[in-house]
C-alpha cells in the first residue's frame, strides 16, 4: 500500500507521531494506502515553512495578461493559414453559415 508523508520545505518528511489514517479510492471503496498524521511539532514546522514561503511569494510579480497570452502555443506554417484545424479556425471558415 502507498504511504503518504508530509511535504515540508519542498521535501517529503516522515511523520514522527506514529499515527496514520486510511486512504480510500472513492470509485471502489478499497483502501489504497495510508496518510501520516502530524504531531504538533510537525504542524509547527509546516506553518513556519509556509510563512517563510509566503514572504518570498509576496515579492514575486504576477505576469500581465499580455505575457500570459504570449505563452500560448501558436500554429506554425501552413496550419496558421488554414486555422490549424482548431475550433476557432473552423468557426472562421464557417462564419456566416447557419448550421441547420
């Protein structure tokens, strides 16, 4: 069975509490593993790690919408002229026609 540990500071950390809880597959109801239950010290370590990460993330600037759009893959060559066979390309080719 799969055993799920804690993730603190980007690392998998084994629990020291010795307590575990069952993990079930919701589709079958079968137990697929266990999850480690944290001790007070492990929760404290996770909270401190999260606070430190939050301080760093607060200084990261978000991309502008223009930068996000630039990251979307674009069709190349002949595909661009034909619309790439995408939904948008097909919609343009059939613009003005009724579907019925």
